[in-house]
């Protein structure tokens, strides 16, 4: 646990002023306990609604949230669309560890979970051996809306080839009939957390910002609007001490110029808002007569 050196010095100064060793220990125990209790209480509090991705009817209809993805992802999403129960019983995600998906991906550990899918650390067994991230749709999440979102996400990622966008390697359907896709394993942490943890200065932060802008611009050139850019969807990993950002989670991606991302019928319903309120562009958060375009990504970020 990182401690601010200035705060440590303040506690030491206050403690040494106490004459008795027992009083010093009691003082330090009380001070540190209060701070740890406050941090734990904050950690256990529900996530703010402003940080939840959603697709909500502005006339008061139901809320539907998309999925979160990739290593270190934020499990804050709710369900998207209506689920159906007319299907064979499928093992719970916990029982899938160690199983083989698609004939060549062995699931090793669940590393992320969202509303419509779970992300696993998997070992690709053939034709090459390597670690990958495998996103698998959840049991029962086979509504038309969820299948369309899932298919659109993997198609959007497949269209892009940029060093700061997590790459897709493969896609298919599991032995239980559940869609999945396989991506580059990003061993990173959210953007703001990385900057704070490593105490990056302004020049280093601007370097990361330029790289992220380059990735977003690449997506726009491919006709893709992310629509949910936020720190938890930009992971930063270290390559020989050099920070490398990766944009992830295109679960709310939208195609421009009439391009079709899914064979399923997929559209943003009339009167709905899609995105994470805390990071939305104003036009994305309102019932606007104009459709959202690429400017929403720049404003939201």
C-alpha cells in the first residue's frame, strides 16, 4: 500500500510528541485504522450511477447497460435487452475453468465480467501456444439485442489494426452454442490509475493522450464510433518501462456511413441514450434531433 511520505512524516511527528510508547502505538493504530475503515467503506459502496454504462429510454422506459471487457475491466454493467430461458441448462461460469472452447482455447481464469459476457484468461493450444483474452457470451444472454451487440463488437474490432487498440485474433461458437471471440491479452490497468500510480508528469501524460487520440482517429477512419470512451476502457500496460495504452470495449460501437456491423437487426431505439453518463458528450446524453457522430468520442474523452 502506497503512503504519502508527507503524511507519514506528520504521523511520526505527532507520535514522537507522546511520552509513553503505549500511547504512541494507540495513536498510530487509531489514525491508520480510521483511514483504512474509510477506504474500505468507500470501496464497498455501490458504483455511482454516473459511472454505469447504459442505454436508457428518455421517456422513462427500462435501462439496459452494455458489457465491460478485457483484463482489469470494470464489472459495473447491467443486462442489455431481454433474456430468454428456452434453452438447455448450461454450466455456470465458475465450472468453465479448465474447459476447452472452440477446440483450442483452454480457460484458465475469469478476469472480467459484464452484463452480457465474461472475459477469461485463456491458453491457446494450437496452432501456436500463447495467452489470450477470450470473451464468451453468458448463458441465457441470447436475446436478439445482445447477440447483435456482441456480433457488432467483434466485427468493429476486426476492422481495426492499430498498436493502441486491442486486436482480435479469432471468433466462433462454443460447444454449447455460445458466441465468443478471442483478443490480445492486455496486461494493463485503467488510464487514470496508471498515471496516478506512476506519478506521471504532464509530458508523459500528453504522450499517452496523443497515442489514444491516434487510436480513436484510426477507429473513426474505419467508420467506427466508440461511444463509451472512459479511463476503464483505456488500459495501460508497461513495455520495458514504457507505458503503452490500449483502447478496449467496443460493445457500444456504432458504424458510420451506412456500414453494417451485424447481420442481426441492430439500431439505437428511438428515445434512447447509450453510453456512460459521467463521460458522455452533451449531444449523446440528450434526446437530440441530430445523430451522434465522431465528435462525441472527442468530447466524451
